[in-house]
């Protein structure tokens, strides 16, 4: 009786063994990623005396590959017969790159150049992994389950983000920064092992002569809903990274929050993300995938206006920031889950990796531009006025969607009779 009482607590989709293995691979890898995002910079600072410029280069080394290689990686991946094997190879390569850091440290040969190279290698292989993951994902699930699957994957992302400060700090404290990276290396190995235990029926590779790298970009530009989504994402990310570049400085210098209270505020974002992941499927089912996406854009950006608005006693300021972080994280989770589900259903199999490469380029490409603009505007206008620019600009991103087909999309393409009819498929049987 007790056993039966527990069963409803397990999401139904996790009883599907192939998807469960895929989800486990992704979840373990995400948790490892959060560890190395703390351990790698700490290794640079504590062991090699890195300064602000060195840490900037280390961050750039990790982010640059997604901007440089996503489009060509997508074109290359679309010609592969098994993207799952490419993902396994990328996992093993990332394991080797991360594990090389503690090995070099043990041999007294660790340098900043080594850390830059390791970060660049992990970023490059991560870009390749990501453009392949969408193909494996859609091969595992029917269209009707894309939202539930995306909710579980994004829930893992939110949980990893929430656990990062405590877990990463504790591991670095107990094992020192370089050896904490061994756990990250093991996470990639675990991911590869679980991916090796699934065998989805992937779509055939693209024809060689039609697999030019720019095909994915051209498809996005010719598809009104996708074009609007990409423009909105680029606008949102640009202004959000103006915000991200200055938030910690603003919270500590102008609002007077200490590190502990700031950590609590940021933790509220993780909790909001988990709540959004749990409720996203209900939101999409109730309102439709397009309205959920549109609301997600607004739900991510509008709450953040509380942050430049914050003023007064510390409890009031902290409460406003907590509410902003929680609500914004909830909104971005609704956005990510509905958008990822729509992209999974709308992108043609033959173009999937190339389109994902184009989306990843836009997604990551505007981030450093936003961060640079944040620094420049913060120096010229001051912190609070720049945060008003950032939050107002991010809120306007939703305007790209309003005249597009997105707010009117109720079902995923190919899901149910209406979806099949929209996709040009027969709609005879319900």
C-alpha cells in the first residue's frame, strides 16, 4: 500500500526508461557544470593568483566557442548518422579537458594558459553537445510529451542552479578547487554512460549538398514565428546582460546588502525556477503554448523593474529583491519550457542541428555585448539609471511577438488533430 501511495510522486515520464536515462545524463551533467563554474575560477584565484583581467579572459574562453562554432557545429552534426554518439564523444572530451586540471596541479604544472585551454575545450564540446541534444530528445518522445519532458529537464537546471553555491563551495572547501573538478569530470562520464544505454531511432542525416551552415539561419528568417522569437530572445538577453553586469555591484554598493543576504536573494531565483518547472505544463495546457511563451517573456522581465525601484529600509529592499528574483525566475522557466517545446516541434528534423546552432549563436552572441554595454552605461549614467534602461529594454522584448503568429499558437505543431492539420498531416482519428 505504501509503495502504491508513492507512485504518483514520480513523474509519469520518468517511468519511460529511455527518457529517464536521457534525463539522468542531462541532470548529472548540469550539476557538474555548476560545480566547475565555481571551481575553475577559484582554482585560478587561489592557486595561480589570477586577477580581474585573468578571470575575464577565463570567462570569455568558456563563452566564446558557442558564438564561434555553433553554426558550423550544427551543419556538421546534421550530416552525422548518430548524434547520440557525437554527444557521448563530446561528454568524454569534456571529461578529459576538466580532469586535466587536477592532473596538471598534481604534477605542479598548472598554469593560467592551461585553465584557458580547458575552459575553451569544454565550451567548444558543449556547443557541439547542445546542437545534437535536440535531435536525440525529439527521437525519444512524441510531440504531446515535449512540454512534460522540457519541464523535467529545466527543473533539473533550476535545481542545479539552486544547489550551486552550497554544493560548489562545500566541495571546494573539502577537496580544494582542482580536485573538486574531478567530480565535474565524473559527471560527464556518467552522462556518457547513460547516453550509451539508449538507442532512439534518430532521423536520417541531411543530404550533403543541402547541408550548408547558413541553411538554418535562412530557415529561421523565413519562418515568421521563429523570426519573432529569435528577435525577442536577442533583445531580452542583450538587456538582461546589461542588468547582470551591474546587479551585484548595485545590490552591495547602493542597497547595502551583505554577501549572506545577497545569497538568499539569489537563492529565491532558484526556488522560483523550480516552481515554474513544476507548473509550466499546466500553464501551457490551460492557455496554449504561444500565450505561455508571450507571458513568459513578460514574466521574466517585468518583475525585475522592482530592483531599480527598491529603496528604503533593508528589510523592504530585501523583500523587493526576493520577490523580483522569484517571479522573474518563475517567468523565465515558463518561457524556456514553452519555447523549447515549440522549437522541438516546429524545427524540421533535417535542419534541426543547424537551426539550434543558429539559435545558440544568437543566444550567446548578444550576452558579452550586453555585458560590455552595461559597463559603459554604468560608468556614464550610474548604476540605478542603467538598471532602469536594462529592465525597461528587456520588457520591450515582448513587442516582437505581439504582431507575429506566436500569441495565436495554441498547440504544438503535430500535436493532436489541430496540430496535425496545421503541419499538413492527416487529421482523421482523434
